[in-house]
């Protein structure tokens, strides 16, 4: 049983760290391209009131609207905020891993 506990402890300390910069780039691309694609989809789809809910993002993202220019602005804002969120998640995750591994790591 001692062998199993030692093995479990070794595995729990062997958690890999996340590269916060890579996670920031990945999340930034996903969020930016996602907002661009959502805006473009609504523009292509058309209708009487195009993207009335998505237009509310203009309250937070200055210059954003459901238009082709707004989709480019949304790409930039989405990339920035997605990158910040990804970087923050990576930093917090690495901090927790450091705490779990203890001072001997």
C-alpha cells in the first residue's frame, strides 16, 4: 500500500506547467475569430433586425457594431480580451501547481 501512495504522490507532483503565453495566443485567436465569425454570420444571414443581442457588445467594446467594419473591430477586441483571459488562467494554474508541489520542487 505504501508503494501505491508513493506512486500517487509522484504523479500529483508531476503536473506539467502551462506556458501562459501560448495559452494567451490560443485563447486570443479563438475569441477573436469567434466574434468575427459570429458577426459575419449575422451579416450574411441578414434580416430586419440583424444581431440585436450582439450589438450590445458595443457598450463594452468601443467602435464595435454588427457591420463588416465592426467584425474587424470585434476580431481585435476578442483577441485582446481572449489573450488576457488565457494568460490569466495560465498564470493562476502555474501558481496552483507551484503551491501543490511545495518548496522542494
